[in-house]
C-alpha cells in the first residue's frame, strides 16, 4: 500500500503461530479469515487483529525478517 510521501522500506516476512480454539475449527474457513485480515505491510496490531478472528484462541508473531 502506498501513501503520499511514504518511503518503501522493503518487504518483510512474518511467521505467525496461530492456535485454533479447538480441534472442531474448520481450518479452511480459518485460513480464509486470516487472509482477509492481513494488513498492507504493517506488523503493529497483527496479533490483536488475528486474535479477534472467531475460532482463534491465540496468535503470536514468532519471527520477523526483512526479505531481500
């Protein structure tokens, strides 16, 4: 996502650990909900956005690195 005056700092790879609420959660539905919540480049708030998705018990960033 580009904003007027913004500087492109490159891309980052984020590895996020997602724990479903139970074994009864439909993982395909959960994957789609996660894809819809992926923000445009901002890592702040990712965990809280994903934790708001029904079916997720906990989501936490476990790795963040700059892609070359």
